[in-house]
């Protein structure tokens, strides 16, 4: 999850879009995202 959150800051919009998509997938699979980066 941390790597995906950091990827949201990437300059390439395709990387940001993919990261956002993967974060959404992870949240649907497991709604608990207790991480310092998320909180």
C-alpha cells in the first residue's frame, strides 16, 4: 500500500492512474488500510 501511495506523487499521469486503480482494488479487497501514509 505504501508504494502505491507514493506512486500517486509520480510525474507520469499513467503511473498515478494505475496507482489509484490499485489502491481502489486493495480497499475493495480489504477495507482496513491502517497505515501511517494513509492515516
